[in-house]
C-alpha cells in the first residue's frame, strides 16, 4: 500500500458505514484505468449516505484520487455502464479493507453475472447501438462521411460490448481484447473501418451492410429485457407510461429510437388511440411477437 495513503484508508475503514476499500495503482501498460492518477482508492459505503464523494490528494510528484460511492451508485456504474472503469477497479483492485467479505461477495456476483442484470445491460447497449447505427446511416445518406464514420465507430463499440455481455462477462476498458477472442467478425469489421486503405465512403458502405446483419442477429437478446417489462401490463403502452416506469428508465433518451426499430422488425406494433378532441391519435406500443 502507498504509505502516505495509509491514514486515509484507516479513517474510512474505521467508519461503520464502509463496506470495502479497493486500491488501483497505475501501471505502464494500463495507465488509462486510473485516469493518469498514480493511485485510485474506491471506497464502497452504505447506500444511506450521499451517492458519491470525490477527493484528490498529492504528495511530492504523486497524486491520488478517492471515490467514496454508495452501493446504489456503484451498481449503477456497473449495470448501466455509466462509469466503465469501475468494472476494472472492482475486479482488479487490491483489497485494502473488506468488512464481512463484502468485496469478495461482490466479485462473486459480478463473475456470475445474474441473468436479469445481463438482460438489462444487453438492452441498454442494444438501444445505444441502434441510436448510433441509425444516425450513422442517415449521415452516410447525406454524404457527411466523417460524421457518419464517428457514429459507426461508436456503433461497433456497442456491438463489441453486446458480444462480451452475451458471453457472460462485463465489458472492460480494453473491450477489443475481449472481442478478439470471442467474435472475429466484429473485430475484423473494426479493423477494416479504421485501418483499410479503401476510400472512406466505400468502407462505410460495406460496414453499414455488414452491421445491419449483425444487429438483426441481436434483436431477440437485445430486446428481451424491454419485452419482458412490456408484459407487466395487459395491452398497449404509451411512451409517457414507459418513461415513468422504473424498468424503462435506464434506456433514457435511446428508448424511443429502440421502440421504432422494434416496430420495423415487427417485434412491436403501434396502436393508435383517439385523443380527447378526436382530431388526431396518440401512438401506443404493444408486443406483436410473444416469442421473447
């Protein structure tokens, strides 16, 4: 342990609200994991307190950062992917303090990757993938090559993370190392997009065609969580109802475009309901296929 951080770790370990402390040190081959800091301290605390406390320290030319996060916030980072480095921190960090085996149990849960968490994480990545692919395709049609390229690179990243999750693992910061071992097709698409000597429009055209096929193969697994949530109610859902339901909240701004994609794929159907004035209709969504 970095000796100058020992008193800080002791202070947090003495608090009854602290469940565990992990230390992540910067290494030459993996400096990205610590955001250039020499040390990251991850302190996991009781969910009753504030969701996150952040503090930075320095001694001579060394610097450290401390994240004190509630169980709820850490779970949000891990499941929703809102802080991708948290997976590396939990799996690879040195355990400095572990009250009642909390960190060990957390690692075991992540290794098992509960099916419900997996379906939710796949749904979120699938929705982001649809967003990036759709925008990239539209920009390609408008001949905005560089903007289309940017979206398609991001789409491939979401496709890569989907592959990793489907294999029962959490996507890491070095996700392409994971994908290279799992699905050579996606890895090759990424290599061809960023490294080919073909003109950019040609690369994008080929990628859009290949991506459409791969995305289609993920429709069932990628929409499984959303479709299960829709089954909680008999009948059709309005977008307003979905936005207000906690199971749909993680999809955030990507929910609507995912719904429309699933309508195109005949997973969902649109039902038009008359409004009070009867001059226009409100769109509702209902499951069209019961196979999921």
